C-alpha cells in the first residue's frame, strides 16, 4: 500500500506541475523503501515514463500544446538522458545526493524568484 501511495503522490505532482513527481519517487524509494541511491534514481525514471505518458495524453486533449517545441526539447532530453544514465554509475551515492540536492535548491530558488 505504501508503494501505491508513493506513486499516487508522484502522479498528482507530475500531473499538476508537469514535473516533480520523480523527486517524490526518488525520496520515497531511498527513505521509505531503503533502495540505494543509484537504484532509486534509475527506478524513478522507469516509474516516471508511464506517469508522463498519461499526463501528456490528458494535456493533449485538454490544453493547447506547442508540439514543435516539445519535439525539439524531447530530442535534446533524450540525448541528455543517455548521457545522464551512463554517468549515473560513475557517481557515488554521496555525490549523487549532492548533485540532486543542488539541483533541487537551484530549482527552489528559481521558483521563489519567479
């Protein structure tokens, strides 16, 4: 039931904001389910794919999307995903937490200043 609840929270956050569900998944996989950092990040990516596909389908029906922009950003994101996935094994759990935390702090500051 805890795993379902973690997915539910991540899905709500992802659907509401278009991102951020992965953060919830990573934190719950590490803290609640005690997965090692690299495995938690990799699992979160696998979980986020179906959540994002569902959210995208709803956005396509209900909202006016900029599909040309989405295409090019997706291409860049795919390339970055390949690089990031290969780099994940090279980072220790400590460095992974520092990078992840730094990105979260940067995102939080940008959000508050917007």
